[in-house]
């Protein structure tokens, strides 16, 4: 089922690389992580609201395990082996 009437055509324009317009993160920020003191301040601020213990636990889990926000909120209680079952 070869199509003998088709032939290979070379492109009329040359491909060029596009220069990035965005500044690299390293030029904007000196580091990509929170310090322990910054996490402590977040935990203190989180404890001041109605669901403070839950919020502080989520912040601590994200910090210690390197979780993204989407990974943190997608966690289910049943996926935690230490969670108590009723």
C-alpha cells in the first residue's frame, strides 16, 4: 500500500532556537526552600485558627516529606498506616 505519487519535500524555512524571555529562578531567588525558622513561624501562625492543629500538621508533613501542595491535599486518611480506624 505504498503511495508512489508522494515525494519528500524539504522545508523552505530554517528552524531557529527561541531565546527564553523568562529570568531563571536562580537569578530571582537565592534559595528554593524554607529554613527551619520560617517553618516554625508558619506553624505558629497556623495554630492560631480554628483548625490550627490540622493546618500545622499539614505544613509539617509537607516540609518534612517534601510534598507538593497537590500531593498534600490528595492524601486520604486511609492511606496513612498510623491513622486510627473507627
